[in-house]
C-alpha cells in the first residue's frame, strides 16, 4: 500500500493515462488495435459528489456488439477464478463460498506502473439470470465495504442477436460505485479518464471471447 498522498495522486494519473494496462493480470492475446471497429458506445457516464460528502459517485452504461455467441461471453464472466487472465485490472480472484444462488468471490485488484503500485482486496457476490430466452444477465455486487470503495455493483447484459450471417451478441455493461474523495482534482481525473478504463475492460472481454473461439475444439 502507498503511504503518502503524493504517490497516490501520481498513481491516479498513471492509472488514468495507462488505462490500467501495466503489470496486473495477463494480457489477452492480440491487441486492442486489432479490432478498431469494435468501439463501445457510451450511453451514459457521470461522476458526481454531493455537497459535504466524502464520497464520489460514478455511474456508467455502455453498449457494444460482439461477433460471438452469448455463451462465449457469459462463460468467461462466470469463470471467476480465471478472470485475472482476461482483465488487466484483476491480479487474482477466487471463489470463497456459494449461498442461495450467489457465488461469493474475493479478488485482488490494482495497478502497477513506473515502480508505483496499489492493490485492494474486494469481495463480491455474483449470479447469472437466464430467465429470459436469448438473454443472460451476469450480476456482481460488492460484499461489505472497503476503506475507499463502497456500493460497487453492476451487470453485463448479453442478448443473442445472431442471424444466418453469423453469431452476434449485444452487450450492455453497467457499473456503479462510490469511491472516497482523497485528493484535489480527483473528480476531474475520473471524468476525463474513467471512460477509457471502462472501454478497455469491455474490449478485453471481447478479445478473450474471440481467443477462446479460435482454440482447437472450441
């Protein structure tokens, strides 16, 4: 953990500029530039802070179409202990328990760049809803609270829009959380660089799905 405000503020800048690319997890095969046409569409993105509040709220919705069947995406999101091989933000993840239809996971997330690193351990409850034909919603909700993050929750909505021309999945990604306000300019950094971080996360999922489909026997 970092111990002074200066390196923490630099870490926020590094995180934003590098899109959380360095040093966390395994990079999926290929590069993001390999699929330039697959650009997530920002439906909504907001960073707000109530007067006299210690917390900054982020809310975002994005959509994108991937040329893969829905299960190619949902199977990756439900493979909790291998998420570090998909998302560069995640260092490791493990299943802690299962209860009442929820899978409880612990994950270590963070960034590492230019000799600076910051990690945090978070617990999430996860489940998938397949009650609507042709659709699956993969839900995640934070369990408990962390010192600098609360109310982290969201989902991945995946809808089958395949046709005779080939498989197609419409993805709607929602993310919401409250993070502790610690430094001057933190809201501005989140507004300016947060969208790039979210877009990278979505693209990483698409790249992982394409890679798995290309494996022999897939």
